[in-house]
């Protein structure tokens, strides 16, 4: 009844919007206008992918050509859309810059090192506990307070710094973001996105949000274990399944409960409850089982006695770390044989460090092909710097840096170096990680203070930087004041986000006020530029187009200066006497890391604006695609509804923009098919949410924070099956609501 009354109020009591202002080929418009997207997907997933800095620009160029040559769009509006797309790229670049600065500041101030130590104590160094506490619960809080892709930019570096592999951490957090982004920052995708698109009332927004929360809950219960499996081996996921599901339930119960009444705070409240619940579950080990060891301890107990002792001291007995693999020796040779090959389909296990015994560098050799003739030169190649003295003790006693050489045959699995060094009062610097790759996938992950040179597919030499244990004093910093100050970067970030997002507080209006201006000037027919007293930059009437294309940049509201730079500078000031990296070095490194992401995001956002812009002659390509599909497919359109929402987020990186773009299309389809409008819009919201996981702009942004480049194809390949499952489950859950 509510749905029919709402339709009547909009005058949509019969099939409407059947006429589409598109191209000359009717339904073929869909295929023609999807060509740039198809090319883009192919470019990033083909065996030798095209760099995103190139492929995104080419895709945007194709769309520009199609708008003019096929749709006969107004060329002035098309050019204005290109300019707006370039300006829009400043938003995600700003967020990425802020996130990078904050974490560089945390690393320099040793806050990140303290958090790693504290987190390992809380989770008992348990990978599943780490993923669910940081990747799931903490990210929910940040998404509920901020949105804008901030959660992944915050959580991925933390997981990465704790020893989890880069690529899998990025994939995991992007997928987790698909569960939390339905309501986004204080419900913006619903109250603004769907509210603006279809004119939904607050009651209708709550109804849509409640149905969407039910679909998200079903997806979380079924799919979160599969997401965790990206970082943790399948056997360990199964062993800890009860713990994972308990964390999910502790999040989803308040999430659904709040969504029944309001669309603003389900994600934030669900995340806060989940953090406390996860901590309690970890403390009492509810469903949390020790990680399964891959092999028995080595027979040569004397050789590793010190390492095992250190492991027990550092890891509470070491029951959750992998035991060192026994080394088999070939007949007649003194070199250890290559270990058994690991199937590429299995999740890569976590390796916390590289081991050095008798001057050799040992690493995870699993799945690496046998050395070829081209690799033989490395066995006899001289070390590029002074060779390490025989034995680990010799290195520690004689010098702080040593270059060592190992033949490919000697690369074996061996995780005990951290324990051995810890027992002797040394540690490995851990600022980032490097990954050795080969034809079958990731072979290892190791601390980046081990600087390795790649020759062929094997690590031939590596410089091991051993420094005195400057972080030992952090273990003693357990007073309430120490805890508060070391966690200040995170809690200050969340507090600032909450204060600036909740309307009743009043800061949001203050930071986004546009009435009073510092200056307001017209640049001829180019544009009008205005700067408000709240430092909101407005560029309107770009190229003097009929539909007044404009751009707004809220300098103090976008997660950039506030909260990231504020929290980062506050951290650097508090710990100014113990900084490991000077401020100028942090800033210069930040600028150098933003070059390629900026180029890629320029192409991505130009494509977005070309897809969304319409004129007096034709509809926007995104609308043409959606309306052609809904008119042609009839009830089969329901099966594509979630994918349509995902398409909007794929090219925009925003649940809100996807809802704004396709909300009206879903509304027209619901009216034409005489099904529940609220249920179909819930599917749209869920599809838009998980679409963030495959959005190239989001992938580029998150990858940049941890130093990965051109990883879009690898990320999409890993997460696409779970993405499709999410869309399918959402549709199945909502079908009874649509046709009830």
C-alpha cells in the first residue's frame, strides 16, 4: 500500500519513461555505450594488463568519441564534463594523500610499532583475530563515520604492517567495504542518494535501509569466511568458523536493529559494538582455535634451539606460528632441496621475516619453478657488498649491515628469524614489505628492511639491515596515558570524523557553508570561481553550458586536512623527540607516491562524468543503459538490478553517486513491473555498496597507500567471484519482498 501511494504521489501509476533519448540503434545502445567499460575490464584482467594510467585515459577517450559521434551530444557539455572530471579527481587524491601522511606519521612516531605490539598481545598473534578486529570491526566504525573510501585506506596498512600480504589485504578490505557501504557515512547513500533520486521520505528511507540490512546480513554470514580465506588458509578458516560467525553476528544484530528505525547510524553503531564484542571473544577464545601448523618442527633441534626459545617468549609459546620446515638434503650434496610445491589456489601463508643461517638468505620457495640456465650465474656471482660472516651470531657481533648471497636451491620456508634476533636483542626494521612473485602467484612476504634485488624469478641477494631493538621500550608503555597517546592518531581521526558528520553538532554546516564568500569572480565564458569563508571552493557555469555544470571542493569537510593531516601533525608534535623520519622526508615521499594515482584517477573521473552527463539532445549514457535494459528485459531486469547498482559504483567509486544515477531507473522499472519499489531500491543500494570493491578508482587509491602499482587486474580477479555471489544472494533475499 505504501509503495502504491508513493507512486501515485509521483504520478507514476502506469509504465513511464518508456521513451529513451538515446542513439539510433535502439537496444544496441547498451552494447555500444558499454564498449569503453568492456575495454577497460579487458585491459586490466588480460595476461599482460595495460597500466591503469593508460587504460583509463583510453576508455574515457572512447566514451567522449561515442557521445559526439554516436549520441550526437552537445560538444560544449561534453568538454565541460571532461573539465569537471579532472577537478573531481582531486577528491580521492586528497583522501589518499591524507591517509598516506597519517600512516607515515604513525610510523615515524613509532605509534604503528606500538600498535603492532599491542595488537599481537590482544590477538595472541592470531591472523584470524587480527583480520576480524582490524579488517572487519574497526573498518565498520570508520565507514560509519566517514565513508569516501577511508576505511580501506586506514585498515589495509595496519594489516599489512602486522605481516599480512599486500594484495590479499587490499582485496579483503575492499570486499569488507562492500558490506559496510550501504549506509556509508551517517546514511548519506540513502538520505541523500536515494532521497534525491526518487524523493523518498524518511520513513521510506528507513524501510529501504531495513530491507537492505537484511540482505547484507545474509551476505555477511555466508561470505565473510570466504573473504577471510583470502588472508588465512582454508583449514584455519574452518577451524575458526565459530569465532568468525560470532563476530559477524555481533555486528549485524545492532546493524539491523538500528536500520529498522534510522538510516543514519547502523554502520557506526554496528562497528562500535563489534569492536567490543570481538575483543571479548578474543579474550575468552570463543571459537578461536590455534592456527594449524604446516609441518612438524625440524629434527635438527640444536640448530634452531635459540629460535624456538625466542618464539616461545615472543608468541606465548609459539603455538600459532608455523614451525620451520625440515630441510631435506640431496644425495651427495650439502644443499637443501626445494620443498614441496604449494598449489597456487591456496591462500598464501604469512611469513613474518626472512631467516639467515650460516650466511644464507632463506625464504619461501613454494611453487617456484626449478632454476634455469639463466639463473646459474647467480650461484657464482660475487656479493655486491661485504659478505656476511659465517653464522647469525657473527653478523650480529661484527656489523649492522651485511649483504648475503643465496642460490635458488637454498630458498626454503623458515619463519624463525624474528625469534632468533629477538633472543639476542635485535630486530628487523619493518616499514613496508616486499613480495617475491613467480608464475604461480605470491611466494613470500617479508619485512621491507630486507632490500632484495630481483634477477629473473629468484631473489639472488638481499641486504639485511639489523638494528638494535629500539622498539623494546614500547612494550613497557602500558599506562593509560601511554595507551591514549599511542592510539591518538586513530581515535582522534574517528572523533573528528564523527564531530564533522553529525548534523545536530553543527560543525558540518559550518565547514560546508557557501553563502558568505571571500572572493567571487567570473572568468569570462570559462567559469565562475567562488571561495567561501568555510574554504569551500566552487567552480560553476563551466564553459557557460546551458545546464550549468559545476564543481565543489569542501576543503575542511573532505577527509583530507581534517582529520588526516590534523591527526598526523598532532602525532608528530607529541612524539617530536623520537621521530624516525623527518617531516620533510614524509612530505616529499608523499608527493612522489601520488603521481601515478593522480594520472589514473583523472581518466577514471573523466569517464564517470561522461557517463553521467546529459544534455538537451540525449540522456546520460548511464541512464540510457539502465532504461534500455529495464524496458527490454521486463521481469528479468530484476536479476540485473544489483549489477546495475554495482556498475554505478564501478565507474564512480561511490554508493551515493550510484544511487543518484540509477535510483530513478530502478524506480521506473519497479513501476513498470508492478513490484515493490522499496525492495528494488534495497537491491540497488546493496549492489552499489559491493560495487565499491571493483571500482578502479578505489583499487588504485587503496593500493597506493601500501605502495602497489598496476594491481587492478590482480585485485579484480581475486574478488570477482565473491562480488558475483554477493549480488546473487542479495537478489534472492529480496525476491520475496519484491513480489509479496
